[in-house]
C-alpha cells in the first residue's frame, strides 16, 4: 500500500480513537449527571440529577414529578466534613419537585440524597447519596481552546504511535507536534481552566494530588522524553509507542476523578 494511502487511513483511525475518547470523557466521571428511573407506587419517574454546579449560589436539583400526590424530602451535608445530615422538604414548582443545596466556594462539595413517595412512604431514588462539586465559571474563550487542543494532542499521539509501528518517515515531526499540542492544551490552557474553576493554577504534583493535573504532567513528560529519543535516534520507536499507550490509558480514566476538593474537616483546599 502506498504511504499516502496508508497515512490517510491511519489519520482516520487516530481521529476515530480521539472521537471515542471524547465521547467517553463526556459521558463518564464523577461530575456526569446521575440518570435513571424509579417506581413510586404506579408511577415511573425519570430523573437526571446534577453533580456539578457553576458558581457559589445555591445549587438547584430538579425532578419532574407531575403527580401532585407524590412529595419528597432530601438530606444533605458537606462532603468531607463532620456535619450531621440535614433534612429538608422538596418544594414544588409546577410539575417539578426541587431541592436547593447551599452554595459553596469553588471545589467545595455537598452530598445529597432525594427521597420521593406518598405520605410517609419515602424511597431514595438513587439508593445512595450523590456528591455535587461547585466550580467557578470558565470563559468559553479559555475552555473551548483547551478542549480542542487537548483532543488534537490525543489524535496526534495516536497517529504518531501508528507512525512508529509502520516505521514511517514523519515520526519525529509528528512527535514534535504532539509535544507542542500537549504543552499548549495541557500546560497553558489547562492551568487557566483550573484557575477559573477552582482558583488555583496547578493542583497536581508537587503541590497537590489533583489527578487531572497529574495525568497531564505524566503524559507531557512521557512525550517529551519520547520526542528527544526519536529525534536523536529514530530507531527508538518503542518510546513513542509507550508514550501513545500511556496517553490512551490516561484518557480512559474518567475526567475529574480525584479532582480538587475542599476538606471541610481541615477547612483547607485538598489539591
């Protein structure tokens, strides 16, 4: 097969892998809404409960329940705190029952659990408490470039890995582009997103334990090392393959897992 044809097919494969990773990241993780259906008497109630809230205002949790004989309560407390559970009644607005969680500073978390039923027969609709994290507003002018560039880095990483496997002529060039994209998307726009969202530029090693930042750092170090290895000796393709595999594995970790949070037992930001 001619190199150009093979290269085109490999770019398509890299794009599909990147798109799959983007969808996976969008639909998984601790900040993705909890969805499901619960039976209350003869009613089937669909719910979508948020697990992230932008701003420091009270978070509003809405469950559509047209049947007005169904009422409910919710319990809540700050996550990682010595707080006792506080119980509140759900308020009705039209066809919806609403819970309001008190606002928290960026990276603050609140645990909550919603119960629905009739009279005194209440049922937890999720079976366990959910955790909602508060974050600051991230301007689209920062967020969109971050997302686009970081996923372009993923695509170039996969394509460079394929180039190493076929012993292609563009290995060093593609490796350099991967490093550049990771640097811009992860080490420039990434800290800007973190600052807007959680009021810190960097919450990973050596300052904290934020997994998102640490994943970025590991991927960047791997790719910088791989680039210099193949630039000095193009036969060291194993470095590139290893870096591509590491980055792919990183993208399989749901976004925001072990992210920044406030430990209210210490009243300090755990990063």
